[in-house]
C-alpha cells in the first residue's frame, strides 16, 4: 500500500504533530518525492525565519493601550460581594 502525503502532512511533520509511525513514513517519502522534499526545505527555511523574527509594537500603540487602561473603569470598583 502506498501512502500519499500532502503539504498539510509536511507542515504537521515540521511542527512535530505526527505520530512516530507517520513520521517514519513521511521521512521515507521525502527521500523519493522531489516536490514534497522541496516544499519541506522551503518550509524549514520559512519556519527558521519566523522563529528569529521579533516584532515590537510602535510607541503609539503602547501609548494607546496605556491611555485606554487609565480611562477604563476599574473592575474592582464595580465589584459587589455577595452577602
């Protein structure tokens, strides 16, 4: 029986979301399927780039959040304990 793997399967493999049996079959398939092998290599490169990417909010965004927080009514002040 031949198992056909999709790009979704390769994504799950890269993110270690496959069973041991499925992992072994995918690794075997990657040795013979050039298109999936190329996709796998591109996906590893992309994942590596994303893992190194650091995104920080702009100063304006930070100030908007802080302003909203200062103007938002405190939850504690509205809290009425049950009696």
